[in-house]
């Protein structure tokens, strides 16, 4: 063996080394078969997990002994067959049932502390209004003769209401008055009599009607005619044939289609009117001898609104922001601008807003305006007209195309009017002043938007004219 190690170049074996002792194997905890379980049943549990994890298997692995439940301090539970009476009944009916009792160490059986019938608490009684002789003579009798009711019949009705807890269908079924002045009574007649008497008693006992205004008897008094009409309409509704139901569905579908068509036509007419108004506002004014200014004295470089004395050809050039040199460089732009056909002129009062606003308006007319200068009816509450008008002015600015940068031109135009109220708003916000101020801002915003649209259109026409010239070159 040593020669083999020499040939392989291995060191010769030295003294025998002590082998490390093997680690002790963990002893598997054996499950102890509990008492009362057969060996075959226990063999099914050993060595494998149970199909269903149970508390029983866990306790057996820990060699726990099944503990018996501790006896109750009240004693051993036992059931006794005892008689009982329902406290909710007034006829003294005696019945029998099994009652849970406790047997003490001395063998004495005692009943639970709360031995009352447990279902008696569910016997709820409705609140009924009863009257005495004095209340009947002063409150009820004056109107009883006209209604055809007597004291005995009214007492009989109130007794039935108390007996059947205002279950009106049962009351109407059991109502059999055969005394003096007996007439057939419908369900609505019985309801009307009871609720009218109860309403008078409630108001009389509280002194005035305002003290019990939130009570349903006062807030929603019973109306016999409305109830009869409701039942009649419901009976007719339930008596419809399937053919009638399908016809009604078809009519409703056609009505919805007509309503949607009307809304679409109204929207199209409104958009057409707005387009016509914008075209009329963008139409150049008639030519005159006086030459217009091209810039504003307040803001040099900013185009000035066209004046009645401005030539028709000068307006497109100014609105487009073109310089004299540029206008001379592109002589074809002027014929293109003249080729635009203006829309027919309309009266200013017919375009956007009324010429005047009034503070004295008929009752029911809203005194506030929205951002479109239309009558605005807010939700119930307290509103400050000045704060509301300023918020609508801010909404006008936010709705403008171009945002705050474009609105600076509107503020400059309002400043040119040399009236602080035109920019900041009137000091006294009446209905007339707030409406006129919002209308003024709306008109100025529309003017600037029309100018911008016209400039964009002229620039597009100018580019369209220049393209053929570049191609020729």
C-alpha cells in the first residue's frame, strides 16, 4: 500500500487520525395514540400530515392530554320543560317550552336571572292619538257632522287602529260598523278620518302648528282625492295589455328621438348665428378719405382697431401685422384680401348682448350673470354680486384663446378707454352695471379673437399666393 502511494506521489499514511464523532440524530417525536382512538385510525395519521390541519393533531404531537371543559360557575346546564306567559299578550295565554337552567352542586335547579320570554321585546306598538270627551267636543265634533261620523263610530275606528297597529288593509277588512248612521266606508275614508283627528289633536296639544311643522301628520297631511287618483292610475297601468305596453314604449322612443333632433337643430342654429356674428365683426368698414393710424399711441407696435375712416384695404394689412415694406414686397396679397366676401351686416344689438341692462326686473328674474352674460340662477344661498361678477370676469379671461398673454391686449384696450371702471369694474355692482361691464369685456375679447382669426386667415392666403411664385423661380 505504501508503494502505491509512493508511485502516485502521495504521502505515506501517518498515525491514524481520530474520526469526528457523528452528530447525534434528532429523534423523531412520536405521536402518542390518544385515548379513545382505535389503532387503525391512529395509523392513518402517523408519519404523514393529516389532510385537514386540525387542532387535535397539533395537540397530540405535543403529547398534550385532552382537557375536559371546566364546569361553569353557574352550574351544570340542564333544560327543563317549563310553562311561560308572553308579557306582550294581555289574554294570559300560558304555553310550554324548554328552558335553559343551571343545576348547582347541591342539586338545586335554578332558572336564569332573566327568565322573561325573550321574544316579548319585539312587540312594538305604534304611537296612537287618543282623545277625551273634552277634546272631542271642542276639536272633533264641529267637523264630524259634516263628514258623517259620530262619536261611537269614531271610537270603534280608533279601537280597531289600536288592535291592529294601523294595518289599514286589516282594519278595512274587519271594519263592520252596524250602529246608528252606518254607511259603507272605504279604506280612504277610514284613513282620512283617523289622520284628520290625529292632526287636530297634535296641533292642539302643542299650542300651534309651527311647533310640530316637521311632524309627518302636519307636513304631509293625508289627501283622500289624491290617494284615490293614485290607485286609479295604478289600476289602469296594471290593466294594460302587452300590445299597449309595446305601443307606449315605441311612442316614448319616438319622443326621445324628436327631442334629440330638436336639440341638434338648435345647436346648429346657434353655431350658425355665432359664425355669422363673427363674420360680421370681421368685415372691413367702408372706405373713407382719412388714412388710419397703424399703431396705438398707448402701445407702439400694437395694431390699432380699425376706425370708420380707415380704407378697406388698410384693415387687413394692419390686422395681419404687416409692415409697409412687406406690403410692397407682396403686391398679390392685397387682391387676395379684397377677394374675401364679407358677411351681410347685422345690427350690433342682434349680435351678442342687449344694448342696456336694467336693475329693476320682474320678480323671479335672476340678478346675476354668467361668463357669457346670460341670466344666471345660482343655488340657494347668499351671494355677493361684486365677488360673483369678478369671478365671472376671471372666467372670461381664462376662456380666451391664448391665455393670459393674449388677455393683456384686452386689458390694454380697456385702458385706452380712460375709464378705471372699464378695467377694474364698477364701484357699485348693481344688476345693470355688472351686466354692462361683463358685456363690454365680452365684446372686447370677441374683437381681439376676430382680429387674430382674420390675421391668421390673411397669412394663410399670403402663403398660398407666394407658393406659385417660388415654383416659377
